[in-house]
């Protein structure tokens, strides 16, 4: 049998956040609102989280999985791909980043001349355990005209090409075409690949009558995009490639933003992380991560991330680890900062006694 070095143990005690393949060009099919499907070529990055005691991962399996899913790539198929990556690579965490050009047929506003416009798109997805995260990214080029230039100039106003970069976290299907249409409606004018003279006149005058600061564009895009069905989170970033300055004008909004008032106050007492306590207990019994994980019936990847402080243990994991280590489950739960219903009931029955004990 040929040796499998990737499956050998590693003693450096350092988990790897992501390891896999990147810069892989591969044909894909994505949904097209007008024609149902569109064939394109994407650049893939596929990776997994590697536990501390695993030497390596099996790179060829990433290609085998992509080959088996060469057809449709969308919000509905990405979860299956990530689940297969987890299963085939024996990983708790799987990541997929797919960047691809998407083409829409555009019709010039006066002449009716038709041409294809390219929009840079990306699917960025991860699956950690059973928790799925999917983000759709679309770059939309537009025209913006400076309101200040229009106000102070006698003969016209400077305009420039702007790039609106949108990231959407979705609970439902959203068409790329709809994202493009919403963004273009907020700009001074859409862009076109092909324009005749009569079209150039129309676009120039439309932009002049619809000036936009970068601040206007980023705010209006956020307000409009968050009305799309299924959008639970979004980021809009606008860069105006200034035509009369040697710099860009730039703005960014994240919605919903962080609520400063909801931030928890800083704690004066910082307990020792549960992961460190767990690792110390495991090593004191001469157990490897793989050995403890097997004994507790949990994934080695999950145990690795718990010890590294990258994952909160579930109540079930705490109970299983306590049993595997021969430790009282209640004490293990307390070390993890968890209070059992029985302890909560005892505290509620005698809060003054609990406070007196905790102040000793």
C-alpha cells in the first residue's frame, strides 16, 4: 500500500484555519434570469479547517468533488458541495470562494444597439458544522457626475466611472440582474458597452440632470438593496475613479451596522479560556486530540477548534468530554461558563447565599 503522509499525526499543536486549493479555473453554469442558465468560467478556492494534530489534507479530493458538481452552481447547490467537502475531507469546516464574470445583454437607450456588459461576481460560502453562510458579491460599474462641479462650472461638470461593490447575505434567491438594476437606478447613469452618438448625447445629459456624490450613491444603494427579498445583511462599497483628481472618492456602509449601545461592558475579571483548561486536562492524562475526540465521540476538528478558542462547545460536547475525561459533568460545564438548570434553581432559591459565597 502506498504511504498516506497527509493522514499522519502532527505534534506542533497548531490548527490551520483554512487549507485547500486556489486559482483553479473551472467551467460552471449559473442561473440567468432571461435565459435560465449561463455558462461561464470561474476561479475556485476550496478549503477546509485542519485540526492541530492532522499533518495535511487530501488535495485531490477537492477536484473530485468539483468534477461531480460541474453543472449548476447557485444558492441551492452550494450547501451540498460544502457538505460533501466536509464528509470527504473529514472536516468540520468547509469553505468555497467562486469568482466569475457574468454577462448581461444591454440595449443602448436611443439607437437600440445591443452589446454584452461584464459584471464581476462571486459566491463566498462556508459551512461550519451544520451552520451555512452564503454571500453573493456583485461589482456594478456606473457613471457618476459631481454635484459640486455642476454647481460651480459654467460649461458643464466632471463625471467619472464608479464601481459599486455589493455583498449580500441572503435567506432566499436573489437574481444578479436585480442587484445590477437596483444599483444602476441610484447612479447618475448606467454604463453601456456600445453607444452611438445619439446614445452618448442621451447618457451625458441624463448624468448631468442626475448628479451624485459618492455619499449619495452609497446611501441610496443600501436603502434600495435592503428592500430586495431575502436580504438579511449587506455591504455596499463605492469607488469613484475621479477624472480630475489623482485619487479616488470612496465610501462604505454595512447594514445592519453595529449597535454601539448594545456592546457589553468590558469585564474586569478575565477567566482562563475553557480551551486551555480542556487541553491541560487532556494532556495530563496523556491523550492526543484524536484520542480524546474518539473517546468522546466528537469530531477531531471540533475538539481542535474548541481547544484553540475558535469554537464554543455545545452542552452535549461538554457532557461527552467530561465523561471521556472522567470528570464531573457539572464541574466541566462550570469551567466552560455554563450553568445547569439545577444550579440556576439553587441560585434562585438562595441568591444572598450565592453572592456571599462568590465574594469570599
